[in-house]
C-alpha cells in the first residue's frame, strides 16, 4: 500500500493527498513528518523536504514525480488527458503555478506566516517576479470550468493547494491579493473546494493549522 509522509499544512503534501483521493487510490498517511536537515531524516528524504512516498519498499520524493507515478500506476481514473499536447498543457500549468507563483511567493512566507521579516528588496523582487507568474497564469488558465479545460486534472490539484497561499501571502505582505488579476480565480477555487477530496484535505489542513497554533501558545 502507498504511504504518504508529510504534514497537513504542507501544500505539496496536500497536493498528493488530493490526487490520491480524486483517483480513489487507497493510501496510508503519516502526517506527523516535518522537514528536517538532520541526518536521520535526510536518509529518508535527501532534500530534507516533505512529502515523500513509500510503495513496495521504494521511496519517492518530489510531489510532481509522485503524481506522475500515480498516473502510471493507477491509470483507471486519469488526471492527465490522453492527447500528448493536452497532457503537456496540464504540465505547463502545474509548472507555472509551482515555479513562477508558489516558489516565488514562498520567499514571503517567513515574514507572512512565521514571525520573520522580509527586506524591502525581497518584497520588491517578489512583486516583480510574481507579476510575471500572474500574467502567465492569466494567459494560460481556462477556467472552463477547470483550470486546463473541461476535465479535472493534476493542474487543479496544484491550483487548489497553491493559489490560496499566494493570495494569503500577498494580502499579508502588500495588502493586496495578486490573484485579483484573475477575476475567475475566486469562484473557481470555491468550486474546487466543494469537491469531496478537496473539502476533506482543506478541513484537515485547517484542523492541523489550528492545532499547531494552539501548541505554539503553550
Ligand atoms: N519540490 C518539492 C517541494 C516540497 C516543499 O517545498 N515542501 C516544503 C513544505 S510545504 C518543505 O519541505 N520545506 C522545507 C524545506 O524546504 O527545507 C515537491 O514538490 O515535493
């Protein structure tokens, strides 16, 4: 059986869970695993990140690779279209969302979410880089009704977990939601949040986030 290891506030961990639930693949979860640079953790996940997955004695890191593995191993309910170009368009969206939005916004997270600080130069460079990512997403996203078109896909798994964090981090940092440039995004994310798989993962994330906040106070 597949085992997913990570924690429920992690957007990348949650992306994998959404794909598993949407595909109807049975899995086990260890949701008490935190990223670490300690040697014992690096023996499991050499970048020190979450999530990682175990299946049949083999361990996989990188959520994108894990999702591709799930597509190959469990093709019954696909989250990628059949047509090679349509598949590439889904991967293009995932890449833009993760490389040019989430990873850029991540530079704001220490100050926005963890009590750290962001220098003015970080804020300026993130603003400039995020504008490019938002412009690109605006050019590529279909919202008809899903982000890549008529079918729910891996790009929706990525959008469901990453876009809300970009919204939150930019609101906290700049007082403005950078995704306002995409007027359809709000209704689209609401629609995704009504899917049972995403509703469950979001509810578990909220619960884990509240528990972490309560633990930090004690
Ligand atoms: N490219 C990785 C990114 C995973 C990632 O950045 N996970 C975060 C938690 S959401 C993490 O482990 N951060 C700790 C670190 O970067 O050291 C993936 O897709 O799995």
